[in-house]
C-alpha cells in the first residue's frame, strides 16, 4: 500500500511539472525578426515614398533599383506596389488590390520623376538618361515673358501719348505773350575797395584725448537664417545641367559632433551642431529629388542630385525651403536646421557615390 501511495505522489509531481512547463511563456529573440526585416528582399511602397528615398534607405543606386524593377523614367511608383531590392525577386509594378493611384499633390506625397514626358533606356550598356529639359515649361516661360514685354511696351506708348496731349492742350490755352520790354542796362559801378582783413590769432592746440580702451573680443555669433534667405524663390525657369565635378561647400556653420561611422543609428555621414533656425545650404549645384519626412530616422530630409554619380543628403531639418524638382545653386539656402527625428538640434549630412555612403570630410574643404 505504501508503494502505491509513493508511486501516486510521484505521478502527480511529474504531471504538475509538465503542466507548469507548458504554461511558461516563450521568450522570442526579436533581434532575429529585426534582421529579417532589414534583409527583406522586397519593399512595399507607402504613401509619401519615392524611388530615391527607398534606394537611399537601403544603400542602393536609384538607377539600379529602377532597373531591377523595370521602372522607367519618370520613376512613378504607387502605394501598395512591391519593390524588389535585389535581382531575381518577383516584384509588382502595379498597385495592390483595393488601392487607388492618387494624383500627385504639390507636396510630393507620391514620387514621380522630374519630367513625365522624358524617356529613358534601362539596359546594362546604357545609363538611365531621364534628365531632359522640360520643353513645355520653357515654351510657357518664353510666351509669358513676351506677353509681359508687349504689355509694358503698350503701357509706355499710351503714357507717352497722354503726356503729349496734355502738353498740346496747355500750349493752346496759354495767353499770347507781348513783346518783352528791353530794360536799359544799369551804369557800371566801380568796384569798392575793401580793407584788408586782419590776421586772425593762431588757435591754441587742444589737448589730445586719451584713447578709449578697445572692447574685449567676443565669439562670432552663429549664422541665423534671414527672412530673405528663407523666402520662396521662383525656380520655375531654371533647368538642371549635371556638373562634371562638384566643388563641395560646407552646408552650414558649426562644429562636427559625429563623424563618419561613429555610433548612433545613422552612421553614413557627419553631424554638425548648430541652433534651431540656422540656415542649411546646398553643398553643390543640383536638383532636389526628395523633400519630405518619409525616410525613417532622417526627419525632414532633402536629397540633392548633383550628377549621375553623386547625391547629398540634409537631414533633421526644421523647415524645408525647396520642393522636389527644384533646381538649386551651390550655397543657396534650402532648409533651416532643426531636431526632427533627432535627440538634439543638428544637421546630418551625407554624400553618396553610386548609392554608397562616402565620408563627407574627404570631399568638404578644410576649415
């Protein structure tokens, strides 16, 4: 009997341990899930995405990404579309079921290229040449300029006619003038002899005042954005011509707080400290291919294309002074410094060559 009791107790203990083990929550390794997302061979387009932004986020050349997905210029993509991130992956160039293709708003919510009428060749032997001049915009600007000149000329002619008519009326209404009387000349007077002036006494020299002490040297203030710098500039008549060599300029004033490859979540560029509202300038001439906040970790971001090889990025801005397809000059203010999607006020600046991050300090002039 005792043996039966002991065996029953042991059976109950084993059963309880088994139930307790089954009720224990399973701990999952989320790092593997994050790595799987990072290594995902596909990307689903969201509202606000552009081909440039997707390529930038995955360190790819936008031309390579367009070639993989057979997307021709002007690189139109739609929310719900599947983008392959490497060769051999099935991609869908049409919107997913139930999603509509929205019209592109002025803020650039859905990416398109620079010129909807441009064509390109997507082959291994030829580059995607989509930066053709906008003939319709040029023709429109020429027509508007000619009309403004014609109106100005017509207004000038009408003003001249009105002046001529008023002078004619005034001359008719004026009374006839009689023959003017000739006055006799006054007799010549002999010049009066003036007494010679007495020499004035020599003034006594005044004592020289002691020199004022020079003010103490102060630290030059950080450059702030002026209203004229941040005001909207009419860039509609500009055309983009890729430069052969980019003469790089510093995008803003301030100390370099984070160098290339150092810590943080973004290590592909440098961080420049400054004050909120400080002007951010184009490091070289180019065309804006992205302006928005759809790239996670970069805040208000501007991507500037300089030529077929080089693009530059300006992240964490407070406000943006340019929009997509704007052509900007080197040193032109394109944004103000801020802390969007960042832990402090700073400018994160990157240089990419063929989609690959480069150390900006290798390109910027020494200072």
